[in-house]
C-alpha cells in the first residue's frame, strides 16, 4: 500500500502534467487563431497582414509599417511569414496559471472596414471566422 508521501508525489506530478498540457493547448489555439486571421486578411501593400500583432498581458497599441512593403500583393508571402513568426515568438512565452492573456490585435484604422467585407479578397467577418475556426479545431482535438 503506497504511503502518503508517494501519493502526494504522484498527485503533484499529475498536476504538473495538467498544467503543461493546458499551456500547450492554449498556445496551439492561439497560434491557430493568429494564423487564421493573418491568412484571412486581404493583401495589397502588406500593411494589414503585418499589423496583426500578438502581445501577452495587454493588447498591442501600435501600428507598424509592412514588414516587406509592396503593391498589389507582391510581398504577400514575406509579410505573412513575418506576421506569423512575430505571433509564434510571443505565444511561446505564454504559461498557464500566470495571469497572462494572449492578445491578437490589429490597430489599423481600416481593419474594421476590411472585416466588414470591403475587399473582395476576404468575406465579411473574416476575423470572427478565424476565431471560430481555432475554437472548432480545439473542440475537435486536432490541435
């Protein structure tokens, strides 16, 4: 029969495993949501895609220039990769249980207009659809 010390050790080990799994799950959902919103954003100069900024603890407040300025979507790939790399580098710093939140923000003054369907490149409400896609993937357990 196991003693109390052994039982305590096993419970602590299980709790640590749960915390690690929660952290990994939240990170995967956030990376999926970030990727969906970045990839769903219409591209012309690259500015809108570049301005999806991930931050921990509080939303980003800045507006940045495109990582790779271009015209007519010519630098779509470079801006997409840079935006995704920025997001992933921040999200990997998330640890559950430390009262931190992951914020995915775009502060461009015209991002709402794009989300309302202004560009033929993306449907209206592409931001909401990106979030729903990440939540659905998490529920299906595919993350």
